[in-house]
C-alpha cells in the first residue's frame, strides 16, 4: 500500500541522512567528532536502521487491514522469497553489521580497559614512591606539581585528567595538502549520501501523489454532483478521453479497496494503476446509467470489466 512504501522510504532516508551527516561532521570538524563518540553514533544509526529494516516486513503484514483475522503463524507464512539475489541482499548486510558490532564492542572494551589500567598503574607507582621519596619530589615525579609554584593535584584529580586521543584517519596525516584531499573526498561522498536520501524520499512521495491523482482523474465520483446525480456541464479533456479509451476500468477506480502504484512497468502499455482487491456486487451501484456512460464517456460495462481482467494483473 502507498503508506507502507512511504514509511520504507522514510527509513531509507533516515539511514542515508544519519550516516551522511555523521561522516560529513567527521570530515569537517574532525577534532570534535572522532573516536568513541563518533563510533557510537555510527553504530546507533546503523543499528536503528537495520532494526527498522527487519521489523518493517512484520509491520506490513500485521498492519494490513486484510490480515486482521489471521493468526500470527499465517502472517509469518506470507514472508517468503523465491529470489536468491533478494536473500543475499538482505542477509549479507546484516552479517557484515553483526561482525562490525562485535568489533566495535571489542575495541571499546579494550580502550576503556587500557585507559583505566594506565590510571591505576600511575596510582600504584605513586603509592610505592610515597614510602621512599619526599612529598615534594613525589609530586614533581608523578606530574602532580608543575615545579613553578603551580597547584598540586590530588589522586582523585588524576582520574579526571584528560587523556590525549588521536583524531583519527584525517588528523594522522601531517601533510596539510593530503589532509585537505582526505577531507574533500570524504565530504563529497557524505554529501552524495545525504542528497541520495533526500532524493529517494522526494521521488517516492512525488511518484505516489502523481499516480494517485492520475488514476483518480477519470473516476466516476469526479463527475457526480453533491445531489448524487451526473453533472450536466461535463467537459472531458483530451488526456482524460485518451485515458478512458486505454483504461476504461479507471472509471470504477473508487471501488478498488487495495490500490497499488508500481514503480516499474513491464511495458509502455501497462497501467500504472493496479488493484489487488476490487468489490463489484452490482453494477447498479454506479451513479451513472449505461446510457450516460456510453454517451458522455464512451465507456460500457463490458469495457470496464474487460479492462479490469486485462490490466489489473495483481487481482
């Protein structure tokens, strides 16, 4: 359904925009965006995106109006694929993400352990030197006294002392020109990623809105007045007449309960207006008579039914 497609496009845009903004920040303000906070942010965006990708198929089948009375086992049975490429495209990124998550957890634990071990070692050295060295010499040797009348640091302040960390791949380069090249290359890729996310979401919304208006343009209810009677001053444009001639089933479009607007058409003659569920209890439900449809719209009941069976291949 269209709102499910829009939701998936929002998830994809969130993934692209989140990752693009983080990498662009890493390239432009590397001294502020690096190290463990940057890795944690990237990890958060990737994990949230892949979690949403995983949950999305379950949400689609559960939120569908036609699956309200079905059991959960029946809903799970609807999740299948016959394409090996589709399976690989979903399985491979998840496998890479799992490996990446393990590596991030391992490196984060190692950095934290090494950092606290260094601080603990400094305190142990201080404790050993306390018994053999005078207080002033001890303070100078452990870096807790600057030697020029500066203030003395207590052992508790030692844990609050900032440690010098590397700024990553960009700042490791001493050559200024090479550093700029790295920043420009990474920034360009990040901008492309951001633009891709915005374009995908915009095109999806535009496609759905355009096709929805296109398919609804020749529906019967557009020509019925507030009193439920066919309008007397109906003027069809050449595009509307051609659309009714090629796809007369669209005159009955309001009776389609499950509308689909495919993104890829198999040929130029295929209709962009597809219907999976249509209810036709009685042709007399239409507000127009057969004579009015034939005279005003050049559409007959036979044409509409034939168009449904011919063009709506998703029925």
